[in-house]
C-alpha cells in the first residue's frame, strides 16, 4: 500500500499537525498523478491544494510513500475524508507515475466538493513551486 501526497503533507511543506502525520513515514520518491490542481486559502494566511483526479488531466507533482506506517484514521480526520456527504476529500486509490517510467497504485486525497470560486488554478501542477512563485505559505493548522 502506498500514499501519494501533493501538498501540505509533503515533508518539506508540512507544518503543525501535517508534520506530525508525516514524521513517521519513510523517505518517499517523486511521482506524478493526473488531474487538476488548485490552491485554496485556509484559515489565516496559509494555503492548501485540492486535487481533482482525472486520468486525462495534467501532471500533478508529489511524493509517493510506502504507507505501512500511516495512521489512516488520523490522516482521514486531518483531510476531512469520510463517507458523509459533507466530506472535503475522498481517499482514493489512483495510478501514479514513478521516475523510472513505471506506474503504481497509491492512495491520494482527492477533493470531494465543488471547486471554490476563489480557488487559484496551478497549471504546472506543483504546489510547492506555486508557493515559492507567489510568496505564499502553506497552512499551519487544520
């Protein structure tokens, strides 16, 4: 089982609760998924990404981890991923492309709501790069 992260759960971007959740994970490797990526302003000044998985979409850059040490319940709570109609994310198994050209399946948190009107598209699909380019920072809490 694997976990694909593309935003505030990337170790270099993780702060607060997100950093606690990824601290136990082994070092991951770069990977890409397909879809559309947006940035959404969280509470305060921080931002977080939302991914709409689409096999025909653009590349979304992230990290894939072996997920043996993931605390799934805590991760689902952080991502507001549950079976209810008001869930913000759904944890779905999607294909991700590895640097060697091979594909693997990994769980990813895919956005489950309508895209907010004030969401900012990230055409190049790299949330960390978008933060650097815009001078913005990731959310610190959730």
